């Protein structure tokens, strides 16, 4: 069996933003869908684990975007399980254009949790025969804490609605990326694109929760911002991100 799961798709009209570029939250959707399909193929996906009282949670991810596909562009998405790192199952991703050139790289850290106890399980202990591509890196970064900047300002608040909720009955990870992008106005988006994004998903939010987004001050030397989201109902940090922007080409 090929250790790399691969699919090809065309960028649809609702996958792109007002500037005709693939949305960054859609990239996360592509990656999560690829991860789900590969896990199903290897018999440790949603339908395999939910009856056993287990479920996957995305804890941390990093994405580097070299070029943005446009509406109707054909792209190839690849993913593979890479290695076990502490409690995390590491998974990498690539997006390639129609010329087979890499235009996006990603890596992610997943936790396998017990539904009742919320305690993590180790995938390689459950599947000792599982073979991973530990020598193949899309990115070689490993999960680490994101340190807040010293100064932040409240940008806006948003309530979690029905359309934000996923199969696990909480707000989907890609939704936080979408809400994060709203921390920047349309003029900023016209002339900037995200070069790299590092995100940490710290706790869940559910239907009706009020989420407050805060933005760190801009670096004097380059366009790097710190963003976080706090659940005002639970007083817990939900989401943190470091966003490195560049001038749009």
C-alpha cells in the first residue's frame, strides 16, 4: 500500500477569497479532509474509532504557502503519517500545482483522545505494525507553545453559530482560521498574502459561546502578527496563531 494518500481537485468558486486566491482556511479544510481519508484507508479514521470511544483532535499545525492557486486551477493534495512525537501523531501535507510544483507545505500534530476520560492514547501502541514515513518531511517543525506578544488589542467578538459546529459538536478548526482572517481589513488583504501560519488549538468552543479575538502589535521589521481567541464563557484560551505576511505579488 502506498504510504502517501493523494487526490486531485479543482479550486472551486467558494474556495477563493475576494482577491481570487485560495482561502487559507480552505487549505486547512483540504488538509483535514485528506487526513480523514487517509485515516479511513488505514482503518483508524472516524468510523473506526468513534465506536471504540476514541476521536482525533487537531492540536497544532504549521503551513507555508509558496504560491496561491486561483479559481479553476487544478491542484494535487498529498498527506502521510510521519511519526509519533510524545503524545502527538504527526502528519504532513503537500499541495502541488498542475506542473507538479510544490506550492504549499504543511505539518500537523494530532491527539487521539478517549471520549469519556479525555486522556490521550498513543496510536503506535494501538497499531504497533503501523509504518510511517519518518524520513519524509514537508516541514520539519514540531509542536511548541506560541508565546503572546506583550501588547494586544481587542479586534472583535463573535458568537459560535450552528454553521460553525462540526461532527465533534464543537467549532471546527478551520473556522478559527476564517475568523482570524477577519482581524485584518479588506485593504490589508488586497496587498498582503500569508507566507506562513502557525496555529495552536488549545480548547474547544461550543454552540452559543462568545469568542473574543485579540491581535498583537505589528513587528517593526516584518509583517508578523500574533492572534488569539478567548472563550468568554469558559475564560479559556481557544486558539493562538503567528501569522507571517508578505506583499502580494
